[in-house]
C-alpha cells in the first residue's frame, strides 16, 4: 500500500450491525460491551467503545445488509476512493458521508 494512502486512512471507526429486534440487540450489546448506548433511538442505537462506535440498525436488512459493515474514516473520501480505483479496486456503490462528514 502506498504511503499516501495509508497516511490518509485513520482506521475503521464505525461498525454497523443490522438487527431485527433492536431492543434485544441493545440489551445484548450493552452487556457484551459493558457500556450504555450514547445514542438510543428506534432507528439507531450507538455505543462508543474507546474511539470506535458500534451501531445497531433495525433497517439494515431492508437496505441489503446481511452482516456487520465497517466504515473507514479518512481525511478525504474522494481522494481515498480515487487512490483505491487507481490501484485496481472497483466501485460497488457511491461513496457517502456519514455523521460528521461534509
């Protein structure tokens, strides 16, 4: 991997798990992680563990999620995507900004 690409990547900071029963998943993950959610709504529950977020999405299955999805945090999404494409990667879907992005 090129030095430019690795300097741009901050790591996977968010994992979202598709869940069918958000109340049950919230209880399970709360016990597993030994923390209470910092964000708790019917459409998303988020746990902060160190510098990583674990999210529960009750709508994930309807959006095609079949397993947890990790989200890389980068300084510049367009630049990072172009570097990956130049290295031979293929776009599966358009890049999207998540919370805090612009």
